[in-house]
């Protein structure tokens, strides 16, 4: 399986519901490194997985929809704990929608999978992996 990974970053504010979250139940900020890995079993006719420039642009667009927002105020997240794991899925699903819409080029429609990792720090991160 071949893959490429592009990276961006994301800064949000949010809070959690539930005792398991301790002091994070209060409003707090989080900064994530965001890695999106695109996979396919064979390279396309241009001998690439996907155009890195387009992948970077589309990841930036998805992250831009969330960046510098208080997720507690966003209708898409009403009633949801916006954990690192949940945000990784949201970003992956939104990227998948852009792939299917052709935003990463026609060749990207042949991608087999997508993985999004959100790094909370150098020692902790969450990943969501999906097929396309």
C-alpha cells in the first residue's frame, strides 16, 4: 500500500460533559497537529498517490472550517463531546466528502483509504481510519 501524508494545525476552544473529563469540563483551548494520510494499493497513471498540493489545500480548507472556533457554539457539534477522537473522524469524513466531490482530482476517486491523526502533544494523539 502506498501513502502520502500532509499536515496542518488546528486551534479550538471547547468543553466536555461527564465526570471522566475532570477539569476539562470547563471551557479550555486545544491546539492539534493534524495529519491526513491518503492510501492506495497502486500508484495512479502519474505515478503518485494523490497530488500533494491538492491534498494540502483540501486539508487546510477542512481545518479552516474549525480553526479558531469555540466548538461549543457550533451547531454541527451540539450535544457532542468534541474529543480528539471525534474530531479526527469529523475531519476524515469531511475530507472524504471532498475526495468524492472531485476536489483532489479525478485520480483521487481511486484512493482506498484515509487516516486522520490529531496530535495533542508529542506524547498523545488520536487517529481515525476509514475506507473510501
